[in-house]
C-alpha cells in the first residue's frame, strides 16, 4: 500500500476509537446505583477509548464524601477522573473526598488500576489507597 493509504487508515482508526470514548457524570455520592462513581467506572470499562468521569453532585457547601463499602470496580480501560468538573472544586478548595472509612472489611486498596492510561485529579483520598497498573 502507498503511504497515503496507511495515513488515511490510521486517521480513520483514530477517529473511530476516539468517537467510542464516553463521558460519564457522577451525580450521587452513594456506593451503588446509577450515576455513582462505581457505576461510572463500570460504564467506562465497557466503553472503548479514553473515557472521562465528571462530577456534578448536589451539595449545600462543604466537602462531598464518596464512601464505598467495598473496593471500587478495577479500572481496565483508559480513564480520566476529573474531580475539577465538580462545581466549586478548584485547586485551592478541593471539596471531593474519596474515603475508605466505611469499608466493611480490611482491604489494602480501594481502587485497582489495570490500565496504563489513567489520570485522576481534583480528589482527596482519605484512608483510601490506589494500586497502580505497574504492580
């Protein structure tokens, strides 16, 4: 094949992969159910491409705490968790907290990363550990 054909195929594959990526919004700080962090991670794992999880949890001010009862679903597909998408969440005032205080058993990690493409920002972690992909 000619180089132009390869380039066109590469661009087409990139566009298809990018268009399959999803955006999932967390609107609940509950452990399970639709629009929770657990749900969003599960949906992102099913979606090809680099997905984004955003937040829009109703709050009367102060910290918003997400306290799962067990470790979250392992992340198996490229993912960006954007805590700064939560209204009022800025560098000098991060109001989203991922807490392991309610774990009903002793777990070393609350979140296991099984992909090499992962980024999280705008979240505080309290008694909550993340196992990176290279372990």
